[in-house]
């Protein structure tokens, strides 16, 4: 019987027997920040969930009416629109917003619809000095004030109308631009709490977007997001990484309605395996992870008496210090190598780290509830005191191409291809289901249940 066949009861949650993430924190050689010591996941129930949540057109329409118009959602990075007049077109289902830098220190979001005949004012990202409708030429300035329309003599009745472009609420955190269609929405910082506090050690606003890959995936946006909310799937989907991934020993946390977290230890073997040497762990994490400072074990020799976890963390520390020009002597091994992934409701996910922070976003693919748009970004550091590199443009992959065709993803590409082998198959399997429900693990899939409990609060409001 393996350790994963045994379990110990902790309150209402079942946890895998063996070394936990909190046990690994006890081995740290520097002070552990309080946010890593938090361990908060209430029992959320074990009832099945109806597959209609993922496959029903009616459910999609309800989300379009009651969820997306009310939730804060990440639209772009600030460095995507660095100059006055730069703008990004953000679309979700049938909504379209122009996110524009209206002045050096202000970003605004305008409903992307001409107040004359309704045409989209902007079809794509770009740079303009004013917003001029391509259909008839009605024009607004960067603050959304109406400047005029050709044949003004035929529009004297507009003088009595409010022709200022309608706006959405805009907030920023960590260099990300968020929008909310609800003018009465709570402030972004409150909505994201405790995310800003937990990321206080990482100046994300000063990172730059070094990789951005986008591709359509043939599944509902929730199926996509949920694929990255648990490490339970590692044993069947990513078996090649089990030698250095403590999958079943992951910790899952929820913080209020909007934030959840998974922490999967790295540099330690899966409890599903036995007989894995420290040399095996060191070699495989460097070769296969795609998240370490090195992508090869060539020339790397594990000193006697040193664990692979410590060796890789110290290696990352030195190379990350070189990349950012800062002292990282107080960084924990956990922060230097573990998979610490946060979700902000509904569709934004970001990894903790000092270099190469992965960001995920899943959006409905227009009005199609059976497909979604998957964005993968990597935030990078650069030498302190040097000029911040420009954000890379998005690489929009053909939906028929695998993620491994995006060479910039490196070893992560094949891992995403493994995930992509599941996501469309989950959607098709749900459509074919005669059971009609989904059964979730009590603990390891608690973040998925947390997501749906928050969705319910919006849909029943």
C-alpha cells in the first residue's frame, strides 16, 4: 500500500499522508513570510455538480447577464498601452471595451460602440489621437468627449443629448489593468484581498510581459480554468514531472469569495513514487519543469548531503539575483521553486515568484459557450536601474496547432499540450454524460467547488 492509499483526517478535510507543504516550511533556513503559513480551506460539501454549469446554453446566458457585468476582470497589462493614445480592445461575450491611456497617468475604459449607428469604434489594438468611427466619421477625444460628426447641420438634435462615451470602472494592481461594468462595484483592492498583501514581496508592476501566447480551446471557460486549480491530475496527465512534484501533498486554500490558492511542493518526489534519488529529482526538475532558472542539468553536480530542493533553490536564487540585480538572500526555497498559484475570480490566475511568473486567463470565446480563449503570459524581471523592456505582442496560435509550436514557451509547451488533451475531451464527455453530474474530490478539488459557490452568489443575486 502506497502513502497515497492512506490518509489522515484533519478537521473536515482529508489530506494525503506524508510530508506536507507546512512541514517543508519548517526546514527553511530563512524566516518564512506569514502568507505562506496561512492554511485556510473550510469543508465545502461533497454534493455532485450538474454538468449544465459547463455545457448549458441557458447557464452561459445567465453568466452573461449576471456574472460578467458585475465581476472585476483582468483586461491587459499597463505596459501593453505605454503611450498616450495606445489602446487595447477587451471583449467578453458580447461586450467590447476600449482600454486606453488617456493621459500619462490615467487609463480609461470606454464602451466600444459609436453613439451614432453603433459600429465598433476600434476593431483592434493600436494607437490613435482620437476615436473616429470608420463608418461615418463621428469622433471623440481620448477623454471620451464628443468632437463632432460630418454634416453637423443634420444632427442639431444631438446638441441636447449626452454624447460622451460611456465608461466602465478601471482599476490597476501589480501592473495589470482590470475593468468592471458595474459602476457600483467595490474597489478593486478590496475585491482582490488578500492577493495584494500576499504579493507584497514581488513588485509585479515593475515586471514586464516577456511571453504572451493565446489560443482558442474547445471547452467552456470554466473547464479550462479548473484544469489549473488542482494538482490531482499530475499522476495521469503529467507523469513525467512526478519525480520532482509533490502533487498529492499540495495545499489548497480559499480566502473569501474571490481568491483561492494551490501550493504544490517542487524539488521533492510525488508520494505516488518510491525509490527516487535526490539526483533524479535534481536532473528532472531542471530538464522538465520549464520554470527553473536553468533548463538543463548538464554540468550540474549535486553535492553530497545537499537535497535537490535546496540545490535547485540556491541555483535559482543566484540566477534570479543576476536577472534583477537585487539581493534575494531572504527568499525561501518555496518561493524560489514551488508551484504557488493564486486565482482571482472569475478567470485570472497568477503564480508567486521572483522571476518568470506565469499568468493564465480564460475568457468565453465570444458567444460560444463550448469554447474559450486561453491566454498564457510570463512576467519577467530585468536588471535594476536599466530601462524596462517593452511588452511582447501576443502570439495568437492557430487553434489547430499545439502549444509546443510556440517556441517561447520552452518546456512548458508540451505540458500545456498535455492539459489541452484533456480540456476539449472533458467538454465532449460532459455533453455525452448520462450521469449528468460531476463528482469532485473533497480536498484536492476544493478550489473548483469554491469557484462554483462564488458563481452561484452572482447568478442568484
